[in-house]
């Protein structure tokens, strides 16, 4: 069996993905040269592993399961649009994380530590919680990008994150296809968790 392109992520609800899609539609009308993430592929990446040999995949699943057992469910909400690295040279368009960013950082750090211990390379960039919605392909600067991003309101419903998932990514001419290989419940304890009203 060949290597499996693998990443670890938190999945979003259909409702949240649909609400974020509304903002993507408005951005698509105003911006050219951007490859937009398909609605069904929207997720929050904790770690991208690249190609993983099948005999190493079991180690990944074991470590992610351990992280999930030690992590509690949490409320996640999004707010606002931004770009990496900056509006003069945008490469990635993202939706910002509001509530839940500390929890995302804690889980990402635990996943990173566990997998580095297993021999996987450490990420060379600091983890900044965000939801990628588009990748800019054009080198031509977009006029008034900052104004456009601030004009479009993105505030989907909060959701409870209850699982960490390990995905495979199959590249096709029509874009990547993601398939969950495993989902692990966040089963750590935390009292009085509820969605905001």
C-alpha cells in the first residue's frame, strides 16, 4: 500500500460550514485568482503530516486517540476575515477564531508534542488558530482588500467541538477529497460547558 497523505483536524458542523459559505460567495464575487476551499472540506487543521507510510499510520492514530482522551469538549466560534501574511501580499484568506482559540492551541500543542516524540517533524511555524477559506493564486495585488474583508460580516453559530479526526487527503484534478480515517471523542472532564445563547 502506498503512503497516505494525512492531516489531523477538528470538523465543523454542516450549519457552520453553510454559514461560512455565505461569506465565501460574497468574496468570490469580488476577488479573482483565488482557489476557494469547497464547503464540505472546511475544517480546522491541527497538523498536516503529508505522506505517511501505512505502517506508521497506526502510531498517528494511537497518539491522537491519547490526546483526545485527555482533552475536554469546548465551544468554538468564528468572527472576522483576514489574510496571511498581509493585505499587500495575500496568500491565504481565513476566517478568525473567536471563542475556543485557547482550546485549539492546547490540543494542537499536545498533538505536536506526541507526534514529534514518535519521530514526525516539528512544525516550523507557530500555530495560529484560523479557518482557511481560500488560497490566492494571482500575484496581482487586490485593491482595497482590507476594506473588503472588514465589510463582509462572518459570524456563524457557535458549535461544540467534541472530536478530533484523522483524515486522508486524495488529490484529484478537481481538488482534494478528504476522508476521515478515525474520529476520537474528546473525553476529558470540564464542568459547565454550554453553547452561548
